[in-house]
C-alpha cells in the first residue's frame, strides 16, 4: 500500500498527464474538424455514434451531450451493428466511429458495410495511419503520446481525449445553432436549471391560500386572516384592487408602537404600493426581486386582478437558489 504522500503524487501525475493530452488536442482542430461541424449542422438526419470497449462508453456520453444540446444522436454498439443493429441507421444519418487503434476487428467489418450504404463517416481515432482513419470521409485526431496508466495500457488519457473532442463538436454545434438557455430547459425539464427557465408564478400561487382583507377591515380580522392562511401576510384590497400588504413584521411593529390596537384598521398598518408580480414571471426572477427588496412574500396578479401570493419558501422548495 502506498503512503498518503505517494498517493497524492500518483493522482497529480495522472491529472497532469491527461491535462497534457487534452491540451495537445488543439493541434487537431483543423479543416476536417470544421467540415465535420458543417456536415452535422446541415444534416437533416441524426448522428449515430459507435465504438467498442471503452470507446463505446465514451460514445454513449457524447450521444447524451449531443441530445441535450439540440443535436439528435443515437448510440450503436459496433459489435451489435454487425449482428443486426445496422437497421438503426437511416439514409441521411451521419455516423461517427470512435476507436483508439482504428484496427479492431468489429470496426474493420463495420466500415465497409457503412460505406456501402452511402452514409457520411467521421472517425474520432487515436491512430491516423489506421484502417479506420483512412476509410472515413473525415478523421479527428485524438492520438496521445502516452496513457496516464503507468503501464501505458489502460485507456485513460486516450478516452479523455475522445470525450473532449466530442464535447468540442457538441459545443460548436450548440453555438452555431444559437442554442439558448430556454432551449436547454426543454431538454432538462426535471433538473434545477430547467426549473429556473420554465417555472413561473402561475405554477406556484395556485397551491397557496389567497389571503386578503378590505382596507377598512378591523385589526382582529387582519390577524385572523394572516394566521389562518399561513403565508405570513395578507393583501389589502380597495374596490378589488391591491392597495397594500400587511406582513407578520408589520403586526409586530404595530404592537410595539400602539398599546391600544382595538380601533386600528388595515389601512393604519399596511405598507402601501407593495411589490407586485404578474403570473407569467419566472420564479428565478421573482427570487432575485425578493432578495433585492428584502421581502419574503409577493402578490401575484393578472393585470390588476389579484390572484394569490408566492412565498420565498415556495421557490426554495423547488430547489431554485
């Protein structure tokens, strides 16, 4: 067993080795790379990504990245392809083959079959003199000087290089398409980022009570309304229009400053002209507004019509921070 200092050095050596391999990829961003981006961008089909062994694992991740950034892609295992899965590929699809050696038996069988179908072929290869590199339309060089593995055997630096090259393709396509945060949210509706980009006030206030009192309501009724609706506040209405808001904090300050509260009405303690949001406003924007104004509740409206209240806790409960 290595001691802690030796373990740290091994880890740092591994990271440095893979970082060097990634940095060297800059030399591979050539005309073939730009032509690949243009080819995929202008395609009406999908990107089918294939490989075997560790390269197949990398292929599945690149497929996931493509799909989540607006480029339709599917994975096809190279071994399964020569046993029936070639039917996955449609005539207008582009096929990307990933291989370190470019000489694996499955790849050598697969490439002629793909070429006979007329699909455009791209390689992400670690050997530019390999069978694969010489048979495809475009080849992206992911060769590495040495694996991070001390025996130079286990795919480490080479698979990192493959992954980064796939990310480079995906991000170039993303920017070429003008893929926005709103587009990203369409593909990630369940994640926190997705929620930030699609959850609105209308998704939240409907689950809350709708506290309100008339401007001339007695203080006892105001306290009862705030307590019963459990949102820490009530809106004050005059002729069905919002004219103020009363919070728990307003009640505490009122009790400190007024020994006799029996004759007080809502109008005497409300905060006038409160911040108001429209029902279609995004929760992330509402959260920013709450922080800027140091408030925890905000009334929701449709035009001038009062609909309900969104509380800070509602937003935090959705994981929006």
